[in-house]
C-alpha cells in the first residue's frame, strides 16, 4: 500500500504542476484536489467489478488513474476528446509506470474499440441518457455502467433509454466532503 500511496501523491503533484499551465481542473488548492479528485475517485473502488474498465470523459484521468493505481490487476482505458488532457494522462501514466492503463483521444460515440468492457465509468459525463446512449454499446454482455453523480438524479433515471435499468445505487461518503455523492450501476435488461 505504501507504493500506491506514493503513486497517488506523485499523481497529485503532476496534476498540480500541469494544471498551472494547461488548466486541467478548476480546483487549484492541493488539499481540495486531494479531497475532490483523489478521495472522490477512490470512493467507488470497492464497487467496480470486472477485468476491464473504460473511463469515459476522463479529463485529467479521474477517476481512472487513481483507480488504476490501487487496482493494478484491472485494465483501464481512459478516453477523452481533449488533446491537452490526453497528453497529461499519457505523461502521468508514463511517469507513474502504470502498465494497466491505455489512453485514447477520441469521441466515445464514434470510437470503435477492439473489445468490450466489463465496467464503464464516468465522473462527469452529461446526463444518464447520454452516458447510456453513447457508451452502452461498448459494454460486454452483463457489463455495468457506473455513473458518479452528485445529487440523486431522479429525473435522469426516469429518462433512461429503453432496455436499461438501475441495478444498484450507492450513497458515497468522502471524508471531509459535505456534498452529496452517489454511484449508480446501470445494466441492460
């Protein structure tokens, strides 16, 4: 665990350094970055299942990079359209020596991956409807889409595309964070 803790701290330092130049995240304070980015990302770790995980709209690598650090046995693909963010993620993966991470720069709706994913996660990907519509086709049979949300999205759940259902919901607790956080598990019926 010590090595993982050092990797998480190294990632946080990289994020702070690159953020000054590339504006990867609106959060500037290191303590807030730890809480809002690292701790928040790690709060879902125990719920993710499967061998392969796609992080859609990964941005600066969240939640994918923190999860990849603490789950070296799982393969992660981090996808984002923004070139400066994918360059940052590639540099972070290289510096952290993460052998279980691949970074892809493209739009998820036009992407043609070589394989399906057991888990697809997103931390800030528009509505649940769009998340399911654009990423659902990349899920393996029995694959699960994990949507990280703030307030519980009653309205968005009512608008899920036909053939998709909520299979589990988790209230997340991030120590020191007062905001509501939820993880929703969605699956094809």
